[in-house]
C-alpha cells in the first residue's frame, strides 16, 4: 500500500519519537511505501536549515525517512499537490495538518494522523 505523506507527518518521529513506519504497518496491517511529493522535500530542507532548533532536528529525521520512500516530482504547493495526487488514485494520506485532513475527508480520502501524541490513527475507510 502506498501512503502520501506531508511535511508534518515526516516530522513526527523527530518531535514525538514515534516510529511511523511500524505504526503504519500496525494500522494498515500490511507493508506500505511512502510517496513524498517534491514540494514536501523542499519544505523539509528549508525547515532543516532555517527552523527552530527542535524543528531542524525533526526535519532532518524527516529527510532520512524520505530516502525510504519514493519522491514524486510535481509542481505547486505541497498541500495542493497532495490533494491532487490523493484524488487521482485514491491514495491514503498521512498528515497532522487539521485543515488538510478536513479537505481530504471532504473528498473521501482516508487520512492517517497522530492521535494523543502517542500513536497513529485512521480517519476513513480503506478499500
């Protein structure tokens, strides 16, 4: 299963110490592969250079996760690209961004999010 992830999702391990790959497999009950839109990688690089100290560390951890997934070359802002990609093939999306989560749910896309700062949860049904 392929999961599109955003910047906030990739920063979860560095901020909360959660192994998102293990959590994804626990939640989805199958192996999964991360799909990372190129604007997300760009955001992580910017944060790793210019963010607050805690954000820099989390962004660097996120960049390590990027290497374990596949980067999708797309143009535009990260959230717009995620909405477009998810809508095309009905991918699941991982995010902690509540506004993006709401938009995705409005168009019927399942969303994986951080719950109680301790584990991942699924909002929606996976086909």
